[in-house]
């Protein structure tokens, strides 16, 4: 008898490509529950949590704090429950960002979010397909992906600089290496957009849904 599809809660902070993310999770077998408050997250009885985001980090963090979901995300991560942050959802996990004159993140992981400083031939934002190489081996998010290079889709002007190099799951090169994904236990986050990355991006979501199911 096939295993039941896991429930995956997706945080709607008002500035995320919600439809693309939810469709990708559903395509790989997850049952999506969109949540706006801690009460909705509790009621969802989810096995996995996704924190997406596009646009301004200040708006993303402010929305999480206004709803009380910032505390929910902290508790979820502290319990090592399956979580996937995407783009701003990754940046929000760190202490501080240079964006918009400076904004404090959730401070879950030590580190900064800084603007790309690159020669003029490297256009900012970094937009389009680029190769991601995994620095760790054998994590749940990597099943079916090559450690030495897979292409994913990026759209960002800022990138994360973890204080703890042990957090770095994958790196990408754009006029110099930057952190493309992080991992700690069953908590993952990507700077790239899996939902915009075709088959390999769906593999990321498939791996996450299977982790939640386990």
C-alpha cells in the first residue's frame, strides 16, 4: 500500500511566487496547505514547511514578524523538522542584510546578506541559469542530483555569507564563488528558485517532500 502523501505547509508572506511553489510541491506528491498565521500552521499538522519569498527582504521579515510566524519558523528549525527556504526565505534566516540600508533578519543562523560586488561585465541582479556544485555529500536534498554540477535558475542581487562554513551545502560562481544553498540537519535553503528550474528543480522539491514523508 503506497505511503500517504505528506502535508507541506507553505508560508504566504504576501511577497512570494506562491502559485509556482505550490504547483511544484503538488507535482511531486505533496499536499499543500497555505498558512498565514501560527494557528493555521498548527492546524495544518504539516510534516514539512516551506518559506518562499521574492522582492524585498525587509517586507518578507516584517510580514513574518507581524503574523507571529517568525517564532514558528524558529521553533520549527530548533526542533529539526523538515524546512525548505527559497530565495528570500534563505536570506531571512541570517542575522543581517545590507539591503535597503540594512535590515535585521530572523537571526537563526549567524551570518550576513551582502550585495554582489562584481566587475562591470557581471550584471546585477544575477539572473538566469547557473551551475551549482555541492560542497556537502549525501544530504536528503541531493538525491538524484550530481555533486559536481547541476543548473538552477537564479534572480538576486544579494547573497548570503554564513559565519559557519559548515552550513554551506552548495556554491555557485558568478565572478567569484557565493553560497547557493545551506543545510543543517533536516533544514535546507536555496538561493536559487527550484520551482523555476525545470526537472532538476522538481527533483529538489521531490526530495524535500520525501524527507517530510519519512
